[in-house]
């Protein structure tokens, strides 16, 4: 039971990563590799701030700001520097590695003996692993409500239109470059928040903790879409969170089968590949159904 609760808590915290990438990957139609650098940047910023005596809540806000700054850089490289989206994200991600080392001063920084968002009196009074569930629910609820409200405004609709058809959006007077920059800032700010919370939950920040995070984020998005089918935009935001929880439970089940924790990245890639192929498989099966019912191919 404790393992399941822990998986749900981890799923809720990591869902922020999926929500952040969803804004760029699905809504803005922007392949943003920045997240692999922004996630450890948020973790490094929060941990470094906490170890220097800054309040954990304020340290988390600093992590969000650091993530937004990384998103701003990627956005400027893409819109003003005319660098392709994928390469712009990779450049920022690569630069973030050195920045993270500068921030932490070494490759790994522990939070042992430090106050975090998980070490408060109320959080310690909760049953084991329920602290991550509680904080995850609160944070996800706040971020999801804010995103739903934002996307329902005129500004949010302009943001959606930019992702759907930038040429048409420009014809309506929408500043698409501004929309892209803001989208990347908000997205990476959420990813930075995720990194800060994961680091505080784990009790440390590591320079390599961003490796494979984009696969985890994509898994949350794809599993949510495959599991729940056709949904409205607001429902899809909720589905990303549920997809993250399902993904964590799948990993737990696989580990219980005897696989090593060192295989997690491999397992994540396999799970994501299967989920991405499922719609194609279902479509092929559907196309073959008439033949199984006796309908001839030429009919």
C-alpha cells in the first residue's frame, strides 16, 4: 500500500513536468528541449537557495523564475535569432548544464538537515508518503486552475491560435513571437517548479537529474491522451496529471517484476513507444474489422 501511495505522490509531483511540456508540445506546437535543462535548473536554484538560508517557499519561487528565464532565452533564440525550435532548446539546455554547476558549486548538493516544503510540522504529521500526495494535489490544482483560466481569456485564445495556425494568427493582428516567448516562459517556469519540488522531496539536487525528463513528460501526455480518448482542452490538462500517475504505477509494476532501477529510462522509452503506437494499432484493427465480418476488400 505504501508503494502505491508513494507512486501516486510521485505521479502528482511529476505531473507538473507534463503540464509544462503540454503547453509547448501540444498547444504551441513547439518541440522544446529546454525542459531537460530547466528541470535540474529549478532543482539547483531551489536547493542552493535553501542551503543559503532562504525560506523554502521563496526558494521555490526563485526556481520558477529561473525556469522562466531559461524559457525566455529559448524564445528569443527562436523568434529573434531565427534559430530552429529544436536547436534553440538544445542550446539553452546545454548552457543550463554549466549554469547549474555554477549555482550548486558541485555536481550534487544535499538538503540533509535543511528545512524544505516537506519538513513542516503539518507535513510531518501526515502518514508516510502522504506529504507528497498532499502537496502534489494542492500544487497541481492551483496550476491547473490558473492554466484553465488563462486559456479561456482572449490572451489565452490568441496563444492557442498561434499554435494552431501562426499565419492566420498574424493576419488577425496577434503578435505570434510574443505568444511563443510567453508560452515558453510559462512552460519552463512550471518545469522549474517541478524540479524544485522533486529536489526537496528527494532531499538533494544532482547535475544529471534532468536526463530523460522529456520522455517522462511525454509519457504523461501520451498516456493521458490514449487512456481517456477524445477530451476538451481543459479535460486534457487533467488527463496529463492522471497519465503521470498511471505512468508511475506502471513503473512500479515493472520494478516489482524484478527489473533494476537502472533500467528506468529504458522502460520509460518502451512504455512511451507502446503508447504512441496504440492509436495506430487501433486504427489498423478497425480498418480490418469489415474484412473479419465478411466484407470483401473491393467493397
